[in-house]
């Protein structure tokens, strides 16, 4: 198979982890006789520094002309601590999601057998956990109208949803549940929010088309608690943008490190693959960043194009590295842990 | 001291747990020669059933003419599963908070030595945790303008904040930090939300008046993760309404049961005390509801009026009951656990 892949390494540890994912994909290409062409472009703080724009037109165009996007991470503390900044790295990511129509962010959460002891949660709580989170990604409070009053003393954000926005991701989530344990949990705050009540109504209506899926509902506050008390109760979780952001980062503690969590952001035309961790600026270029989330994002990319054996091989390589403790310090308490590159090398060689 | 206390038991397990709190307060009154007068009124689903209104005018008036409010819980599944319901129990609680100006919800989170094994989190993670969450309670997306389009296919909620709303609770939180470990963490989503950027700006400005408090910032997704990875890093957490709802329910797993967590909701004129757990309808009248959150809310009430010894005695009684394992099934794995009333009796006798 021929694939044109746009690579957007971004900020902080983005470049170093993305590099390892490219190595894994390149190894797969040579092993299976595929042809993957990688084209690198700027996004985030680095794009602001170089081009004055978090998502330069050229980058967006490249993405639209590619088969898939491999994304690193974005964010820089110099913007976080400046509430008055007019351009921000995050705008690059948000605009990309919106312009490419990537409305469904899929985040798998799994407890790896070999890492059961790394989690802050007790082993019997997490063992066997296997969740797929479907987070709506191009609507809600992220993209609603924002206001800041002239005098700077009042600010607002609008959380809005339409039936169509809910329906399209709900269908993906129902189908996912059909291919898994046939359970779908809608996380909302329908006891307070009008938009959540719309979610509940639409999802209920659609549910009749998927009679083999058991649908239930959980308020987001309760869900944040249940995720820790008993994560095994979940199969597919469906939720709106902001709740999905919070719940999926929280769920990362189950695996022991956010450095393990990959995600796919898909729409009707395009697809993007990225670790769920951020740019982690303190770790930049220290060789301590965990590349596994990025490497597993590459595996999700392969699955997306039907290359399931290839994806499986990457996952096997990752599991092997975990078993052999060839891992970065976030999940490795040994004194001489290995570096980001070492992990990438191992995966490459294994393939 | 003479206190007129309005008691709003509400729905589900509300009445049974509130009853135990009243027993504790009555025992305190007779021990210390105080005079507490309790007047009971309806709120929530039961108020809708009886009066067609989740917060009848009579209840609100009673509250305004009382020195403090002891609140149980509200909520009923028959409303949750009906997105079209025009009246909902939650409106009673929200209106009460708003009308009484209870803008600061204070939620202490502690790992009890005797319960360290009950948490889904590992002992070394939670041991020593002592957090005070300051959640804004009368603003944000809970109270912003709501819209539902005529055709029912579009819905929105507005999250708005003004400088004043942020300032007043921020000051309370800074003072709390001064009386604790001198650390304040603002939880927001300033990389996406305009309202969060206002929070960050205002809180930074106010911080200069409290130079002995170390201020830091955490995005809410990261905070949801850090709360589980390393809860001991937190002292006082300050956050807006919705984030506070999610983060504090999540934090309840640290203590091992949400049935232990009390809260105070205060404003410039009034104060209300309530467990953070909900109405837990499945448990109603089974004698399995944990009354400790309600009893500890009564202790917070006493502290609020400067009755610190009295409050301490209640806390001692609770700790003793935990030590002796005189506890309900949520934190007791023994076969013959005790009932809600048994716990209340123990606390009463101890006092
Ligand atoms: C960087 C930020 C804007 C982003 C989000 O909130 O969506 C990130 O936290 C994520 O989850 O991908
Ligand atoms: C019942 C509900 C409206 C309420 C809230 O969301 O504020 C509850 O969850 C709470 O935290 O007190």
C-alpha cells in the first residue's frame, strides 16, 4: 500500500516521540513492502515562532493532501502563563481538528498485564480493564462563541451542540460497541445542562437501531468517580468534547502512564493519529519521553487503513518492550532506564 | 448558643442520613448547653410531588430566616431519564444556592488512617492526603443562559464569569491556604476557554495580596490525572463550578467512599451544609446509606459558628466509629455490617 503521511511533530517532546513512530512505520513498510512517504510540517508554538501562525496555511494544505496525519504534541508554558496572548499553540491543534472535520477522537485505555504494578490503582481494580473512549472533538465549548468584555472583567464560552454533531459520533460509538462488549455508556450532565439533555435524547433515539448494544447513562461527576472505583464496568464510553478531555486524561492512570495512550481522530474524509499526552516541556530533549503512545498511534494509523497484521506487529513489539522492561523512567524504576531512542530502536529491530 | 437550623432532607437517602446528623447535633446541644431548633422543609423530587415545585417558596423563606441549612440530597431517576421534564429536582438545589448567594462550596478531602485500605488507590499514594477544594457554586455553565431550539435539534449552555464572582471565592481560598499549607492550585482550561483565562488573570492579580501563598495552575485534564497519581501534592484547590463538581467527586475515591465527604456552601449572608454524595435512590430505606458525610457536615456547621470544640467532638466520634469498624457496607466488608441508624446511635452515644 502507498500512503502519504503528513508528520506534524509540534512542540516539546513531540519531535522526539514522533521520530520513533516514523522508525516503526518505516520498518513496517520495508517488512511488508508498503511505501510510506513522510512529509514534515510545523504546528503549534514552533509554528508561531517561525511563521507567526499556530497552523500555517502550508501545513493545513499538506494535511488535506495526505492520506493521514501523524501528530506529536503542542503547547508551551510561555503562552499558558500569558492570558493576554493573541496567538496560542493550541489554536493550531483546534483549527486542524475543525478544518479537517475530525469529529471523533477515539482513545483506547487498557491495563497491560506487565504494568499492573505501575498504576496508582490497586491491581484487582484495574486488571482486565479495556475501554474505548469516543470523545466528540469538533464541537461543544471548545468551538462555541467566546466573549471577553471591553474592560476585561467578564468572559464567556458557549457550549453548543446540534443533533447532527451528536448523531455521527454516536453511530461510530455504537458500531464500536457492537464489535466489542456490546455496552455503551453516555457520560453527560443531563441534570444541569440543556446540551447534555440533547445528547441523551439523540443517543436514546439512535439506540433503537443497535438493539444488541446495552446503553446506559452516567453523570460526568459520577463517571469521574466510577472510572477509578471500578473501571472494568466500562466498555465504550461516549461523551462530548470537554468531558472527554477530562475523563480520558483521568483514565490514563489505569495504564500506569499517560505515556502509553494513543488516539485516533477521525472524520468522514481525514484521519489523524496522536498520543494523548501533551508537549511535556520539562522533559524535552532529555531522552526520557515515552515514545510508546506515539508508536501505538502509528499502529492505529495502520489499522485505520486495514493493515491489521502490521498494526498487530507494532503492538507485539510494544508489549515485548514492556515485558523486557525496555522502558522510559515514567514506567521504569530501574536506575539505568533506557532512552526514548532506545525504545524506538527496540521496536524497529523487533519488526 | 441559639441556632435556628432549617433541615431539608430531600430525596432518596437524604432523609435517613440527615436524621443521624440531627441526632449528633442534638447530643452536642445537650452536652454543651446550646439550643438548636430544627425546622424541616421539602426540596427536590419530593417537593415536586407534593407542591409541584422543587424549591417551594415556603422552603426558601424558611432558609432565609434560619441561621444555617442542613441539606440531605436530591435527585430521582424518573427525571434523569426524561430529557423533556419541565421541572427537575436539581433545580431546587441550584435555585437555593443561587437565591441564598452560596457562592463557595468547600469540600475537604482526607485519607483517614483507619481506612487507607478501602481506597482503590494504593496506600502510599493516598497516605497523608489533606485537600480543601474551593468550588465556585453560583456561576459558570450551571447558571448561564440555556437554549433549546424550537425543533429540538440544537441546544446550548453558556459558561460566563465576571471578575467579582472570581474574586470573592478566590479570597476565601487564599485565606484558607494561609491557614493551611500555603499552597493554592487554580484548576482551569486556560488554553481553550476565555472564561478560564479570566480566572487565571484575576487570581494572579489577587495573589499579590497573599505573598505567603504559593500559587500554581493546572489544566483540568491534567488535574484529573494528578488527583490520582499524586493527591498529596495538593493543599487548597480553587476552581469554577463544573470543574469543581467533577474533580471533587473524583477526589472522593481517596477516602475510600463518597459516603464520608462533607461540604459547606457559604456566601456573605448564609451557609448550608451537605454531604457531597447524591440521593442514591437504589439504597433508600435499606439502612445501608453511610450517614458520616451528613454527620461531618453537621460538624462543619458547628465550626462555621465558631463552635470548634463541639465540631471536634463530632469528628472524634466519627473517627472512633471508623476505628471500631462501626460502619456501613460501603466501607465495611464484614458480613454483619451495621446500619445507618447504628452509626448515628454510636456517634450520639459517644457525644
Ligand atoms: C492541548 C489541548 C487543547 C487538547 C484538548 O484539550 O483537546 C489536549 O488536552 C487534548 O486532549 O488533546
Ligand atoms: C445534583 C447536582 C445538580 C449537583 C451539582 O452538580 O452541583 C451535585 O452533583 C453536587 O455536586 O452537589
